[in-house]
């Protein structure tokens, strides 16, 4: 070997030793040093194996086990069996389960299984690739019996179980599940058993592959597999997982008719109901509520949203001759928000309020014109029209069909959860009058008393349009019905007040709910109040809320406080986001100072 080749090999080996992973094409493959528990002898042996290979193989990527030994089909099968077990077969109780969990081992094992599966698929299809060069000799020359064991239904089922324990993001999980199914189907040596089809249905359900989940239901019916509740739960879960994109990235400027087909999941729900009926599985209220919840899991439409404010960035300059704001304190400049590598002052500018027809209190008893016509209707009658929101009309029609016996099933009665879901669906579509109609008239007429969850859903919808009069009305009704407000209740009321720019009232509501109802909003609400106050230049209001937070620091339990409330206060007092240092840092981000003299206690 020439001296230049020796230097090149040493450089490559140095890169492998100094990193924990190496790229191989489009895949991220574990290196032999990823496992920290590997002994020095194992690492040395593995390094010798790498050094004995051609330099092209080393640079293209290696395939090694977690313990440093070279990968074989037998080793992958063994690791998959271990990764699919609870805590890798180590057992453990509820308090010790996390300490025994090794997610890196599971992810590495799943990646190795995928590498082997892809290699066998390309070998079966006659596809030439660089992967054959990168695979160990033991894998490329594996016996037919070993390949049959690797492709068996039991091993494949365990591999899917291990994949689900990796907690991949939904989009990545969807891609991996479809790739694995393509590889397995292309090889054609894996029998689709009852257990494997159920595990694949679970994977497709959590990945949001709706079409594949429905197909697996049909396959299970055609093969006579006994129906179980979990398989229908997985099929419904597929619809909810697929709706994650709409919940996060919905284009609120498009009408309901222009949204993706998933916005109205009726066709897939009917398919699930038919499959259940044909296999003799009864429809329960719990499963019906899961189906109804798919209508409320696709996010909020433009009718339910309004942008109340916009964030402005004012450049800050030390030179007062500049037109920008001037701040001379170096410490303040250093901790302020930065944009394009220069300090800026963050400010909020309020936008105009929503259109009057979005706010229930402004159209109470008034007629509104139907768009495109001269017809005038009450707002409730307008929202009851099918063309107001086709997905919402489909949700109500689907709920009515369940009470009359849908797809051959026996009729069921809607319960409290069912009506709460319908209220949430109405709120997400901006149909606030319809939501109030369900809460005030439909539920009492059917003998169902609204709970705090139903009220919270309505209050959230009213907060999004800033209708504080109606919020106060329903908050009073909730208290009159002996329902105690929860943290979601306080959060909704505060959000509605902040949307109108009423920071002072928001701080007062938080204090009153704490003093009168022993309730606090989530800690993010405290931060939101401070951000609104500082963003609007209301420094003294921000310090007023800081003073209230200090009162929470000094709180002590007495005999009248429940264990749940004491635990909430303990978590609030120990929250690092609400500590003195965090609050000072938040003030500095907006260019304001929170001095030590502003604190009445130390933490």
C-alpha cells in the first residue's frame, strides 16, 4: 500500500472515530461508536474490521450493529425481538420504566432492519446499487432459511411494533410505513396474518395513511379475521392523524369548498361503519364519539379566526441623530431582541376588530344578509343553512344518522361527550350561534346537562372574535350551574381580553379567579400577559402582574386547599419560566428593566 493510500485511510478512520454517525446515500446509519457502553476491546475490533475494508467501502458507509459487531440477518432479528419488547425486555415498574428505556437502541435497530429489508428488495428486483457493496459478506450470502425467518410474519410484526416505539413525526412515520410495505410486497415472501395485519393497521393509523387503513380493514374482512375494537380505533385514528396537516397549516383564506377532501371525512367513516356491520361488530357510543371527533380535528376555518394585532420591529441605535429609537444602556442593548444582527424594539399594533357579523353580541336580534342574495336572516338561521359550512353540515348530519341507525347499526343516543364535540366543531367553523343553540336548547331538550368542557369550548370560540359581553354571560351561567372554572376557562377569558388589547382587565381576571375559585391559568398565559403589556408599552401593567406572580411564590398551603390545588401551586412556584431571572430576561428582551427593587421576595 502506498504512503498516500495509508494517509487517506487514516483520515477516513479519524472521521469515523470523531463522529457518532455517518451518511450513506440518503440514510443516516449508526456508527460503531454510537453505543457508549461498548468496551474498548469491541471498539478496537470494530475499527480493525473497518480498516481491513477497501477505502471506497469505508467512505460510502458501514453497516454495524449497536454493540460494534458486524451486522447479520440473525443479529438484526435478535435486536428487533429485543426492541419490540417493553423496556427491551428488562421489565420495570411505572417509576423505573423511563430509566430502562433506550430509545437510541430501538431507532438504530429499526434503521438496520430497514437497510436489510431494502437490500433484499433490491436483490429480489434485480436492482443494482451501491448498497450491495456496503453490506457485510454475511448478509449478502445469507441462507434462504435465514432470509425466510427475516421475512416471516412474526419478525415483520415485531419490526412494525419497534418502529411505532421510535416516536417518529407523523410525516416521517407515514413515509417509512409506505416504504416498508412496498419492500415487503415487492419481495412477496411475507404472509399477511391476523397479527401482522392488525399491527400494520396500527402503524397506518398513527401515520395517517387513511386509504391504506381502510384497505386493511377490507382485507381483514375478506380473510375472515375476527373483528376487534382496536382495529376500528386505528382506522379512525388514521383520519385524525391525517388531519394534523390541516390543524397546523390550514389556509384560512380558502372557503370550505376549496379545502382538501379530508376536511369532510364522511366517506371514510361510512366505510368503517359498513365494515363493522358486515362483520357483526356493534357500534357503541364511545366509537361513535371517536368518529364525530374527526370533524373537530381538522383545525379552524377563516370564519372562526381573526388577526387582532401585528408585531412591529423598531430599529434601535445608540446615535440619537438617527431617526430610530435610542437606548444607551449596553446591557439592555445586549439582551434585546435582534433582527438582522442589530437590536430592535418589539411593539404590538392592534388591527381593526372583526366584522360585526362574526361577533354574536353585535348581531343579536338583527338580520344579516345572505351573501350573493337579497335574503335577510337571523344569524342562527344563516348558520343552520347547509351552505354555511358543508363540513359542519356533514358533521351534524352524521350525528343525526347515528341516532337513527347508520349503515345498518342500531340507533345510539348521543351523550355529553357527543354534544361537546359538536360544539367544538361548530366553534372551529365560526358557527358560534349554532354552538350556543346546542348548549342552551338541544342539550337540555335531550336531558343532557352541559359540563365545564362544553362551556370552555364555547368560551374559546368567543375569545377568538373578542366577544367579551357574551363571554361574561356564559361565564356567569357556568357559575350559576355550580360548575367551577378550570385553567382552560381562565385562559379563554384572558385570551378574549388580550385580543381586544385590555391588558389590565386580563390581569384582574387572573387575580380574581385565583382568589375566588383557587384556579390559575397555564403558565404560558402569564407569559402572554407580560408580552402583551410590554409589547404595547404598558410597563407598569407588566410589573403589576409580576407583583401577582411574586404573591404566588409566597403562597402557603392551609387546611382549605385541596391536594390538586397544592400540587398546581407547587409546580407554579418551581416553574423556571416564572423565576426572577426568567422575568428579568423577558423584560430585557422588550428593552425594559426589571430591577431588584421591583421584587418583594427572592427566589
